[in-house]
């Protein structure tokens, strides 16, 4: 059997619940911070946060701190034995003080950390520190950064064809700009780390991190150790969404540094306000664009400049920007393209990975363009989108062929029928004509999302599989569990590959001393990479077991079958032996019953300077239809119905995948309609302070924002070649399905005005933003009526 051939029966494809679901709902699931209560002599860390967005630290007097009862130590730059930096780009100073940096770069930045016997003592200790600052000018918006030419990192350009020629040949040319906000991850579990030194001198860290290997590397260089002297474990996370890919490293380093200096275990656990004010968000973007269409409404040329707000340091801003450029086409063929990307440097938290990793920002730009331009072209938005879809044989602007492009049309047409789109369009027109103060909107939008890391080296994974003498199985892999169901899928892959029931397989926590040099659990590639590695390990063991079984069964090893805990000759399931018996026999014949598995995604190549190549293994396709109702007096709206159809290949775990599609859509709708980050941009003493630093001021989607009718389906008969059991990634792509909600709001707002006009809509499209959009539409209608009179 080849590496990716689906066996006739097995656990893959079964609708099983999340492997820790019972622990989650009963409160028995342990997270990083829970593990500290078991440690004796535990110290608690608390940061001193800077009260300015940009300032020079003139004085840091920590002497009063040690008089605070319970305080043990203050960590400053002078205490760092290795490199005083928490980033992979070496542009993120970890601590301030003597021999350290003196320039505070954002409001709330940690200057130093206090260690104490209790959280309260550490907090009081931080308050006792005397710090003096010289306030410096701060840049807080993309516009301010552009005006001051404040950029960081590379400025890539995506090119194909000749945009000047394209515009010269275009029948219609339009220009515009679009600015849209970021998004707070708001995972349930805030950043947490727990560190101690074991009896051998090894630094052991429990961390809520999506990238244990990188956490290990950062801690090692802060402490001046080798990676082999540091072990990082991630038991599970209470959510990540990209926010724990890069940002946890510094918190783990603080805990490890404290443990090294005091000889006691140290706990770092941010409260909600600290997490919101100290960690990065989804990147806000500004786009300036020019687009050309031919007479039939086909896209002919696109020229744009995308400016992202990277915050104070680079973090992951460069690959986020690259993915935005690679997704500005979304599902549409662009013959002539020139898109410049640049990263603004501002005095805010360092913006970071967030579900979609730049893809949503790039896709939102082209969808906003099409939504605006459709009325100017005299076309329905749905029609304009469909006529610009990729056709078989066409390639992206960066040169990657769009395989299975016909699935775009299949998904689109299937969803149009399943959602009864045409009939509902007519019903909405009748409703809007009869209701002057309430309007409805209906929109359908597509998704084409590339799966793999833009950084080619990250597209590899390892696994370690043990089979014990009693036939039980233990699997280790490099992926981390943040609620997305990766561990569930990996158990299913192992059970299927070995032909044993799920109950026989147990999964160990993710640890850097079990599987080294792991990639982040990100880019929606966790199941592809780790599943391939686990299957590779299982297949190695199974090949050895088949040789043993062949001797007992009197057949060739190729004719041995493993299924449901039984091992039997091909065509004779009634003959054979139990899997556990075979393992027992194999052990006594000195057969290796463990294997290190490995997988690397084939066929990838990417020139990040030229922005050309094939960075993705495949594309994930989907589409969504959303219907909204808007109140003309307030701009308040309801999401009446959403119909989603998404391509996950042959699903490894349908219940998990349906949940991911639902959750991604709701989180995307939150970004586009509700979640508005606000910073104090006045020139007063709180300039640069995050104003939306709690659940009371930052609006998250709740049950009241869920669609009243929610239909979610997975595309059938959608096997993907060359991936584990024909499956496709599901983590990030469904988030972009929520663009249809925003486009439906655009349609509803436009219904208050005359036809044939472009409807502008801010993002996030909060009720206030929708009100001002529909108010503009009403004003134009009034002007048309007045002109007719």
C-alpha cells in the first residue's frame, strides 16, 4: 500500500468527537497554568508595563521592591546571561535596565519583571519600582507611518504581465483606497509559561505555545544554553489562532530566566488586560488600488499598494505580507498585476500571525474592489465574481497552476442551488421595495486559499510511534493542540494506518525532546504534515509486523491485512490472529516495534524576492451565501441565514471539520463586522493606550450574532491527491467565507440609495459604520429625487 492510499476500513473518516471533549466540558482538562499548583516553592512573575507609547527610559530604580513582603527578585537586562532578545529577528529586547535598551516602543511594554511568592506580592512589587521616562513622538496609525516614511522589513512586489498595457486596453478603469482593522485573538487561555530546572540541570518549560521548537530556541539563546539543554512541552492550549506562534517565546524566557537565577520554579501567566495590551493582533491594512475591466466585466489589470501595520517589531509581518500578496487574486484570474507590499513601523504591539496569516487581508481587498465596481459595470456582484473565476490551465500571478480550478465552479453552482439563491434574490427585492426603513442584502463569495508555509523549510514534520508488547500504541508528533482537533485526527490516522481500534491508541503531549526541530502548528498544515509523519512511522512498523505475520499465516507479506485489531491473509478475514498477539510474537522474534516517522511536503519551491514559484501544495476551495437585515434608523443588523460549502478533500474527521468551518466563519464575521480595536490617538498622557482592553469594550461574536439559520456542508467526492488519506486542511480557509456577510451588508446599505452607485463600507462594518454607509446612500437617493423634481 502506498503512503497515501486509503485503506478499505478504518478510523479515518469516522465522525468521532474531540479526543478531550469530555475533559473540556467537565473541567478536568489541564492547561499550562494548572500545572503550577503541583510545584513546591513556586514563584509568580509580574511585569512593570511602560505608561507611554514611545519614550526613553531615564531611570529604573528597583531598590524599593525588595522591601515589599514576598518579593524575591527583579529581573532586568543585567540578569540575562545570553542574548537579551525574545524575537527571531533580534529586534525585540526582552528586558530593560543597566546594559539594556532604553527605548520603550509601545504602551504597555514590559520593562522588567518582579518575582514573588504570590501574584499579589509581585504586583505590589512592580508598583514600587521607580521609573522615569522622556516621552518621544509616537506613530499610531498607518497614515502617520506612511507620512513619516516609517517602514521596516522587505518591500516585495508581485508582478505579472504589463499593467500599463493592461490599463491601456481596459474598457473600464476605477481607482480607490480601502483601510481595514486588525483583530484580537482573545483565546480563552491567556499566555502562560511554567519553568523549572530538573535534577540533571535541564531547563524544563511548560508553555502555551504553537511553536515549541522556536520557544526552545529563544529560551536557549536568552540563557546562553544549547537547545539540547532546554525542553519545552505543550500539553494543550485554550485557543491560539496564530497568537501563540511567536509571542509566547518571551514569556517562556522570563520564566526560565527566573528559574535559573532563583533555583525555584517560576510561573508567568498574563491576566486578560495584560494579554490584550502586551501581545500582537491581526495586522490592519491600507490598500490603494487601480483596476481595469474589459467590456464584458473581465478583470484585465490590477495595480495596488498594500501597507500593513506591523507595530514596533517585525515578528511575522514579512511572511504575513507575502501571503497577503499571494492571495490578492483570491479566486480570480488577473492577466496584468503589480502589487507592492510594505510594513509600517508604529508604536503599537508587534502585530503577529492570526488565522489566515495575511490571506484574509489580501482576499478582502479584491472582494471589496469587486463589490464596489459591480454596480459601475451594470452587473450583479455574484455575476461579476463568477465570470472572473480561474479556469483550468490558468496560473496565479506568482506562477502556480491552479489545480482543480473546476472545483470553484462546482462549489459555486452547488451552493447557488442548495441555498436557493436566485429565488431569495427576488424575494429580497420585493421585501426592500415594501420596507422603506428596513433592507435586506444577499451575497455569495468564493474562497481559494493556498495550503503550506510560505517559508518552504517549515513544510516538514516528525513523529515517534511506539507499540508496546500488549499491542497498545503511543504516538508523539510535533503538532500542538489548541482545540482544533489535531490530536483527534492524529489518533485516527494512527489507528487507520495500523488497523487497530481508536481505543488502542494514546497520544503523548508535544515535547521537544521527543520530536525535535518541529514547525509551528500553523498555516493550516498541522494535519497534513504531522499526519504524513505519523503514517510514515506506522507504515514502517506495519511492514515489519507483516513480515512476521506472513511467516505465521503462510502468505507473502504483501498479502497480509491489518483491520479492526485483526491481522489476516488477503481474502480470508476469518483466518488470522489478534494484533496484540502478533506484536507479542514479533517482540520475541526481536522485531523493532517503534519508528521515527518523517514527512516533507513535495513539489514546493518559492523565490521570496522574485515572488515567484509554487509555495502551496494545493488550494482549498469554498463559498458562502449570507443574508442580512439592516435597520435604517440605527444601522443595527441581523444575520438571518448563512449557507456554507467547503472543500476539505476526504475529511479525516467530519465532526472536527464541520466545527472548524463553523468556528472559522463566525470568527471571520467577528473580524469584519464587530471587532474594532481602538487606540488612544490623542496627544494627551495616554496616547497609544489600547482603549479596547477588555470584553466590555471589545465586542466579540456571541450567540446573538450567529446566523438564525446556519447550513454547513462539506464538498463530497473531493479526494486530494498526494496528501494523507486524501484530506485537505481546514483550519484557516473557512474564516474567509465570512466575507459574504460583509458583502451582504454592502448590498443592504446600497438598497437605501439609487441603483448603479458604488457602495462604500468601512471594515469592520459595525452598526455605526453600516449606519453611515446607508445614510450616504439615502442622501444620494434624496439628491436624485430632488434633481428629478
